[in-house]
């Protein structure tokens, strides 16, 4: 029966159909819809869709620094405050995370935590930094929130003079024992000279004193009490220099007078560059000090 049906279809099929194989004709018979679009000829099977190829992988993403750099200013300022709290930063709290001082501070903090010292923070690093600062025992104050301190006023003349006097007092205190000892040694030699009636080291070293004593004796006056006072003391080019004002009480009958002489010398044995001046001749005394390059520890 099947054979007769196939023969009938062959008779009805156009001439072009004779080129088709019997198997194709049988398939059209069993499934006429598959041949409808080609006038009874079987439609070619649709080509399989090409398999979708996997999208090429993009380059690996680097650390996200932009999120922190572009964060709101209060967040950026807080990071600077955290760096200041951890003693990493001492610059202004201005929210500029790209300033040289801020990037250095960030890099130092990163080094201390074994991180790449890039000078820029990822979001996770920013959180870690703020958390660490929160736990720090000492919190620093934001200098931008402080009122700028007014510049210190220069010291007044009175204050400067007071400071100078204090320094001089310290130097004089240190030099006083040696200066007093030098003056007392001088007076001992002067008294010995008077007691020996014009003989001794004092007259040999201070020729002007020897003359003064001779003139006093010739005038019928005697020398009584001798009182020294240190006038100046300090280092000089040839050694330690000393000057002393010495008051001499002289008597003639019932009349007593007082005379003052300035003795100047370089400490040595015997004394060097020894000179005697009237206490009124201040200029001559100062010239002697200048000549000796005296650096006073007394005035």
C-alpha cells in the first residue's frame, strides 16, 4: 500500500522534484510543513547558531584611590586630623590629601603598617587610619580651630635692663671670690708698705703709689685706715685684670681727710702692667682697661 502512495506522489510532483531522493520525498510526506516553503521540496535544516564566545577579560583593576581623593572635604580633613593625632602630620587641616606634607604622612603611616607607601589611601586604608586615631591615647587639637596667638610683644626697655642686670649679677657672683681675694692681697701689700715706712712690693709695683706716699709723708700727714672696693675684674689679653678703688684715711694733727686711688693690674707674681689713678680720672682708668682688652665679669 505504501508503495502505491509513493508512486502517486511521484506522478504529481513537478519535474524538478525528480532530482530529489526518495528519502527526501518520504520525509515531506510524513511532514508536509517542512516542505511548504520550497514548493514541496524539503527546507534545509537551519544551521546551528555559533556558540557564543566568552568575552575577553579586561585588565585587572588597580587600588581605588579616587574614592578617597574625591571624598567630601570633611572626610578628607578628618584623615588629616587622624594623621596629626598619630604624630605623622603637622601641616594645616585643609582637606588637601595631595599636598606634599599629607602624602608623606600617608606614606609614613602605610610603611608602619607594611603597606605600599603610595601616599594615597584606598577606602579600607582610610577606615583603618581613622579607627587607629580614634584609639590613640593622646588627641591633638586642630590648630585651624584655635585663635591665632598674637605675636609676642618685644620686651620693654625696663624688661631688657632687668634681664641684663640679672645676667651681670650671675657673672659677678661667679667672679666675686677671686676678685675680693685679689683686692685683699693688694691691701695687705699696701699696709705692709706703710708699716715699713715706704718699703715693700707695693711701692716697687705701683710707682705712682710710692710717690703719693712720699708726698703725703712730706706734708706731715700719716696714713691710717685703708679700705678697698673692687672696681672691675675679668679676663684680659695678658691674664686676669683687676681694678680696685682704695680709700686712704690720712691725718695731720687733729684733722683727718680721705683720699681715693684706683689701682689697676694684671694678676701675676709680681703684678704686671700695674698703674695707679685718681678716682676722679675715670677716662684714664677706662683707657687702661681698653689697652688690656679687659672682658669684664663684674659690670
